């Protein structure tokens, strides 16, 4: 809620990357946390320079989504630090590719509308356990995966003996899914293509021959759909993504290709905020660094002995400004009403 946003830069050591291309919270360290109202490319560049001051050396690579602010900011940074490579998160790249493929598909759009209608019909019924997954306002790749899986399983449910346990009225509420018994398996192929690319990058990161290995992994799909030109075209788009990012990587090297740990960190932060998450950013942003890295008693003790409450208040005043809730209280507070008192004699009482 509100116009304020929070820029977070995570750092992960190359030694940890070489062992695991899905780094854990223990392997990450927060280098920069900055609440901002505007984050143009120039500001992103400044924050990256702040991160360099923390690490004392330039990063080998920076991974981000394809947001215009991030692209511009990292672009400015890389011009001054030629040893740094800028790669893009594979999940965002594939998500854009899948969204473009499905947004013009009239059958898929009709299926999504039918899912919404089915949710309304089923959620208070005796077969509410068959409701479809809720769709997010922002289209995400995984939300499409959940819908495809649910549709396939519901079709399998119809073909099983379990369907006989339902009344005729309940079966009628689900009959619409049969209209998609031929199209849903096709969408399942798209899902498997995306998952194969994601699994590859999560296992080995970006590397020079990533696109060739992807083609080997999905060869069984290519054989099954060798005459489906739309499928072949979509596969080639994902291959091009892996090839373009892989060409940035030095021969023999493997670089992190997913920024999902950063997405998970924000999700964990929102969970801690709970109801506060709908009321703008607060000083709880200072909890973000404590959510990553390895903590023990000595680190906590050192933090308590080094940082005072005055230091925290100073940081909040300098970085947060007036919070969403403070502005709300000031704007909507009740006007002060002067109370008129009358002196009364004891006998009057």
C-alpha cells in the first residue's frame, strides 16, 4: 500500500554458487536495504556502488528482472565495472514468454473465465473440495501451472469411478471441464517445457551450452509434438532465452540464473508484517537483514552491543520519513474538542 517501495540488494558468495544454484537464506547476505519513493536507474546504480563498498570488490555478476529501472541502473554500473556480467532471472523471462503465448489464446482465456465461474458455484457446495485454485491479479507462470494441473486432474476424476459418488446435480456443476479435454493436454506440454528450463537453471545455473542441454531434456516432448508448429515455436523461444543468457557466461563457468531467493525473502518479510503489509512500509524493513545469513548467539550479542536504539531511530528518520499510518492518523484524526466544565456547588449535586 502506498507509493513507497523497498530496494534490496542480496549478496551471495561465488563459493556458495558453485555448490548450489538454488541458494538458501543461510547463504545470502543483505548488502543494501533502501526505502524509496522513486528508484530510477541512476539511483539503482548508486545503491549498487554502496554494495561494492560493503563487499570491497565488484560483483562477478548481477542478476535482476527486466524492469526498466533495474536494466538502466545495472547498465550504468556495468559500464564502469566491465568485469561484472548482467544476467536476467530465468523465471521472469519465461513468465513473459508464456504470458505472450497465452494472452492471445481464446481457448485459454475462455478456460480462465470458466474457472472463475466454477469457483463461485463450488465454494459453498458439498463438493467444495474440488474448487479450482484462486487466480492472482497479476498473471504469474506458476498460477497458470496450477490451473493446468487442476484441470487435468479434474478430467481424470471424471474418468474414474469416484465420479459415481457425486449426485447428478453436483456432476452438472463440473460438466463444463469436458469442453477442454483436448486443449488442456496441449497446455500441459507448454508447462513441461517451462519446468524443464527452470529445473535446468536451478540445477546448473546459466552456462554456455545451456540451450543445447535444454533441447536434450525436452527431446521426448519434441518427438510427441513434432508436427505442432506452435509448440515448436514456443520451444525455440525458451531455447533462445537460455542461449542469449548462456552466451554471457565465460567458457566452463556457471552463474546463478534465478533470483527466486529474493522473491522468497520478500514473501517471508510480508509474512512477518502480517496485517501491517496492507498499511505501507514501516520500520519492520530493518528485519529483512535478520532473515538471511547464519545467526548465532555471538552475532546477536554483537549486534545488541554495537547498535543502540538511537542508531535505529536515526536510520528510520533518515530513510523511512513519515510512514503511511502516521500520515493516515494525522489526516483522519478527530478534531480536538474543548470540554466546557461548570463549577457546581455540593448542594447542587
